């Protein structure tokens, strides 16, 4: 199971796949929902030529309007996450994002691929 602490989590797409925001080059951002836990979960999964390659990956999720993100960042070959929202009230939206980073000439990290969605999945 992708989001083990949610128990029986369901995807956010009608066909049974997770809600997917894709960056075809580097990975996908998959979002799940658990009605019983009243939480969302996000995972950033490597795809294509980046699968199996250790890259700096980041995934973050938060209930819209809150100040803190639940996040995971590190050098991963297959995925970053899972990360979870706090319990949500009816009508609350979430913010999610995922990025792949590379080391810049100055030694810092810079995002080379990523996606971010704000105020989505308002339940």
C-alpha cells in the first residue's frame, strides 16, 4: 500500500488510479484520500529514465490555510513520501507539490522539474 497509515485509502480519480499530476520527465505526484481518517496522502514517484536513479526529490502536502507542510526530501531512487495532511474538516482544500532538484554551480539545489497545485480537492 502506498499510504499505509491511512488504512483503506482511495484514489482521487474515477478510474481507481490516484489523482496524478505528472511531470513526464522525472516523476508523478499522486494524491490519495481516506474518508475514515479524514486525511490526504501524497507520494512523488520516479518515472521513466529517472526510476532507479538517486536524485534529490521533494514532496509536500498541507491543508490550505495552514502554515506548516508535511514534507519529505532526500536523495531517493524511487519515491519521496508518503506525507499526510492533518485531519480535515468538510470543505477544506489541500495544497500539494513535488520537485526534483540538482546541484547548481554554486553548490546549492535548484528545482529542475516539479509541479504544485494549490486549493485543490476541496471536500
